[in-house]
């Protein structure tokens, strides 16, 4: 049976992890996969997470099943983190999911059950796994314009023109903040304009929030979600705890359906639980228990918020440092767009052969599109990085 299968190429982002790991050069730089790194280039377990884990170890009395929706307390706290008190809780149903990806996959299954012929409109470009994941689940996908590579900026007017032509009932996939891969987010006034258009055209917002806290702050970054939730009857929101809690491999996320009333929310919940039961039965608990401990304990929560603030500040500092170093090393080239982006990513704006040369000649790793993870930049490597980039320009 298995001889009928053809080998597939490795995932473009994940393969960079192995390539960088097997590079023996001491000056190598990893700007590939989206994980946070300290000034020492490490991805440590957050202090708040360590404390929560200790508490769980001491107080957990059972590891019995929790059910397809996961831990109800995690779900409530996660829902509040995303929606605050702005939306009546009975209109929302939230499930704990295996990372943001698990949430996207369950959301896709539910959309297919509700309206098989709906199309999900995604930004061009978008996270490299959005189309494979959602398309692989069976959804129709189409792009809307988002970014112009030449001017290295958003194309909001073109985006709005396309949104204006999307048929009623289709879904619009939006990055809650820290757009991946461009790092370019809409301004508040652009979000307002977009939300009005989405509401007027009776479209369903489908928000992927993977970087809450990395743009402007934990509370500030959910602005578009609050705005949309106040304007549309139905909406889907997926969150990830991979980056802001540093729980990458523990697989923690949430999926919320905002419904027009409590009765519909209960029906959607029953469908979503059924979908989960038929896919992976139940989500893993450990990471979600950590998040529950942190969000439910005021002092741990404050410690976590401060840790996220620290990560955000470091990312912003590294953008500034890289642009300054590039101004010195490549004065004829303008990289100021790097400073304008939010979160971990942006495009450097160099060609694929230049990306390849950086890897081969300098041990600098990034995605072929020239997407860089600025968390891989440190005070110790920023000059080498800028010199390497200047070399291939
Ligand atoms: C990324 O875009 O690098 C991250 O979201 C990790 C991943 O799974 O692709």
C-alpha cells in the first residue's frame, strides 16, 4: 500500500530549523521559524510558566479526561483575554485546542458543516500554512490584496476594493495583529473602515490571533476583535499561546465562535465538540493548565504581562538596531520598513538568490520570501547580520 505514495518536500519553514541546527559555523544566525529568542539567542521557559508548572505539580490530583472542549476554566479565561467583557458571554462558545493550528482545523470543519460552498478570503501573502491547512481541510480559498513588495507597504485601498466584491456569507481571514509574514498591521481607522465594510456586506470575520501582546500590548492588540465583535452577528476567533506564553511544543490555543444568540452558540458548541471527538477526541491538558494557572492568579498574571512586555520591547529594539546597522553597512539601500512592522516578522525585501547566498556564504537563515524573524537578532549578531546582508545586495 505505502509504495503508492510519493515523498514530499519538507515544510519550508520547519526545514530551516534542521538546516540551521546542522550548520557548524559559530557566527550562524537563525531568522527562520517564528520563535522568540533572548539576547543570548535562547528560547527559555517563561518564569511565570515555570511557577505555574510547579503549582500544577503540587496541586493537581487527577489527570482524568476533561472532554472534547478541554478545560472549561481555561476556556473562560482565554475567552476573557480575547473578548474582555465587550460581548455577552452566552453568545460565545470557546474550546481549548491543540495550538492555533488545531483551532484553525476545527474551525474549518465547522465552516464546512455549516456552509460547504463558502470561500475563505485570505491576505496575499499570508502565513505559509494557512492555505495548506484550511485548503487541506476542504475549504475553498481565495486571496485578497494586502501587501506590495515593491513599495514594501500595505495596499489597503486594493484590499477594500476586493472586500467590497466578496459575496455575502463568505469568510474573511484576518490576522489579529503582527501580520505573518509582513508584520504590517492595519491602523485603527483602517480597521474601522474594514469592519464597517465586513458588516455591511454580511461577511464573516475569521480572526487568527497568534501574537497577542507582541504589537502594542495584551489589551491593546485585541482592538480589532472587540471592534468586529460589536458590529457583526457571527465571527470566528482562533488564538495561540505558543508565542505569548512560550508554550510552542505544548500545543495550546483556543477557538471561539461568536454567535447571534445563546441558542445558536449551544448548537455550534455541540457540533464543534463532535468534530473534535472525531478528529483527536480531546486536546492535551498540560499547557492549557499552565495558562489557566497564570491567567487565574493576579500576581502570576502580572508577572506574565511584564514578560510579554519585555519580549515586545526587545523585538522593537532589534528592529531599530538592524535598521541602524544596515544604514551604516548599506547606505544606498532603504530598510526603514523593517522598523514599521509589528511582532516577529517582516520581509527584508531581497531576492530568493540573495536569501540563498546569505545561507550558503554567511550562515544566515531566513524563509525564501526573505521573511525574517527579528527575534533571531541579538546585540551580538546584528553587525555581522548587517554586513552579511550588505554583502549579497
Ligand atoms: C512561523 O510562521 O514561523 C510560525 O508560525 C511557526 C510555524 O508553525 O510556521
